[in-house]
């Protein structure tokens, strides 16, 4: 008569067919749902017999009897404790607790801690290390606990404590207190940091020229800004520095406003090697600033509407005319010269009255007299002084001025 009652048996070897091995049990002596516990030197295994499995043997998950197997297979089982707690205790302090699938299984699997409604806790007395492939949620209620991520992991949900990584981490959305990293924090090719996608944020773009743009916010350095960009250096003697070792450093005040009177301004050093400083002005809104308004060279010489300085102070007029002030033969000299500086041009002094308070008046070469209402002749003018309020009342002669008429 065939056996119908299920048997519970022991073995001490999984495979090999030797005495005491699970696969040494004759298949004719096995029936469906027979249970076997195998205790080896490396661990314990629980098997249930499936008489119509027919699966290929793959130890330790699936073991077939060596004799009269047919479709009978020993299938490795898990443990379920429906109404009691489960404690796995390692008392020696020398071993590792491992929950592991078949190492040859490459399919996606899920490790689940399933609980009913209400709050449940996973308590870790020490820090936790998460290996590759984690994708889920870990919450610590104790501020002293940390999560260390080893390898390249994707963390798509939330941490409520510090996150420390020495490798690459990819985040979807993360809410955290403090993030500490000793490596690089890498955003996608187009990512941002900020309050929200429609609020103040710093946007990064990976393009031909990589950019980082503050969007929908004012930027303050050392201060709460009252304008789009504000820098406060505090008590230190510092300011704003623009450094460029390849071309001239440039600061632009630029507008694209439709107002036809709008202009663009540029502040720059003309040549890095010489350090000249210029202020340029655009000719219309949105135009590239091109007209030099003011130039100060490295020696402090000043030019207005020119960068080719001919003296200590120079004003460039139109049509090849310049007024320069410089030192010549130990004298302060005012000249009207052409753009090349190698020829004089006409200059006119006009005023209701000229007063020379002290010193001699020397006129080299010739003095041109315009339409003075008299015949075209040379003139000799007395130089007088006196105490009268009007020039005509000062009649004490101290010298003369020769004026040669030039037709």
C-alpha cells in the first residue's frame, strides 16, 4: 500500500549521492510535500518535495534525487511565522547575518519588510552601509545615526538625516537636513538647485558653452540684496574682481530696452599687458559698445574720446583736432594738435575778459588777430595795471604786447 502520510527527515549533505546526502534518498521512497532539513557545516536548509516539479537541478535551490527522480524535486523553502516575532541572534560577535538570493540569479528581486497599517520601525543600533542597487526609503528617527552609501546608487526617496557619500549618487527628489560629501555632486546635463522649478533657483546647462544662471531671484554676496546683484565686502578691504588671463577683462552694462535713448556701457582694460582702462559707449540699444568715452592709461594719463594719448590730458575733437595738456621743456603746455601729434592746428580763445594774475606772458611765433574793426596792420598793445574796476581805468604801463597781423 502506498504511503500517504508526509515524512519529516534529516540530512547532513545536499548533493553527491553519498550516505546522509539529500539527493541519495530514492525517489520511489518520496511523496509530495515530504519535508527535509539539511544541516551542513555551512548552514541549515529547509526543503519540501514537489512530486511533479520536473525543474532542472540547481543546488541549493532545486535538488533532484540521484535514483528514480522522475519529476520529483526537493525545493528550498523560506520560513513564515504568522503570529510571532522572529529573532535571529548571533552571540559570538564573529559572524555576519546575510539575507541572500541565489548568487547566479541575475533577475530583479525585492526584499520586503511587510507590515500592516500604523507606524513601524526599523531599528539600527549602528550606522548602515547600503551597497549598489538600492532604490527605496530609509528613515532614521535618531539624529546621531547616518547612512553611508557605497558604490554607485540611485536614491529616489527621502532621508531625514545626514547623507554621506564617497562615490557617485543619483537623486530624484530628496528632502534632507545636511548633505556631507567628500566627492563630487553631479547634476544631470540640465539641472538646477533652488526653491522650486518656478521660484528662485540656480540653473545649470550643459551646452557648447556651459552656463550657470540665477533665475527668478536676486543675488546678494555678503548681504541681503536690494537689487538684482549686490556685493557687500563687510569690514575687509575687498571688492569685486574680474580676472581674465587670456583677453582684456570686460564689465558690460548692457540693455536691450526699446527706448531709443538707451545706451550700453563697457568698462574694460584695453590690453592685459599694459593695463589701460577704458569706458566705452554704445550708439543704440543692444549695440556693441564701441566709442571710447574715457581712457586712463597705466601712468594715469587721461584721454576723452581717444585711446591714443599724446599728453597727460587730451580731448579729441572731430576732424583731426585735439587739445592736449602736457609738460614741454619743463613748462606746462597747452596745445592744439592733429591726431598724429606732429602738427599744430588752429585754436581760438574766447572770453569777455582774460586776467593773468601773476607771471610773464611769452608769445612765441605769431599771434593771429581776427576782425578787430580796424585796418589790417600790425599792432602794439600796452600791458597795464591799476586798481580800477574796469580794464580801461588801469593805465600804469608795465610792458607791451606786439600783435602781428596775418592776412
